[in-house]
C-alpha cells in the first residue's frame, strides 16, 4: 500500500514537471494505483506543503476572505489603469484562435477545453472523458508562438477603449 502511494506521488510529480496536471489527475492516479483518493490527495498536499517556499513573515489569513479581497483589488487596479480584465484576455484568446483555425488546424473543441468550457451535449459529456492533452499543448504552443511573433514584429497595439485586447497596428501593415 505504501509503495503504491509513493509511486502515485512520483508519477504526479513527473506529470507536474511536464505541465500535464488537470483537475482529474489525482483521481486517475488513485484508480491506477488502487488506493483511496483521499490518501493520494493528502499525500500530495503534504508534499506541496513541505516543498513550498516558507516565508516567516507571511501571516495567516482566512482564504475565503483573502482570495476575494485579492480578486477585487486586482480588478479595481486593472479598471483604474484602463487595463484589460482576465475575462477580456480569455475572450481575445478564443476569438483569435477561432479566426486562426485554418493555420493551427485543430478542432474548435480544443479551444473550448483550453478555456475549461464544457463541450457537446449531455450525452457526449457523459461518455467522452478524454482530456486531449497533447492537442491542447499544441494549441497553447501555437498561441505562444503567435503572440511572440506579433510582439517581435511590433505589430501589437493596445486598444485604449478596451474594445479588444490587441489589434494589429494599421500603420505597420
């Protein structure tokens, strides 16, 4: 039993290094190594706690209040400085990748899965539990290359009125 737990933890660490952790990873490892989900969850939590950076000045704050306060402060900062909110970035990601489908040649469901949206009707969702990690990884790499290319060519121009995140600079084109 102990060996199975540590094998599961080792596989979790390897998946984490590769960037392949999803919300169902712990449950899948529990099924694969025939151990309870709670024991794997607790072991991973203990591992993360023991291997995290410790800050002696960090004070305990109730997470429910703390996360909400951080989020409100963050959105207020973005609004004050006329910057885009995270939802605007997600919207731009979706719009641009839908427009560039002929270039990346990936199915629209991959875009929706990257945004953590449910895909298909209830029947499809109940039978298809595929995460399509390799295709998602390819799409995210395509997105990173696309943004790097635009930034390198100086063709990005931030829109002042927040109608969209970035547009191609018409003076350069």
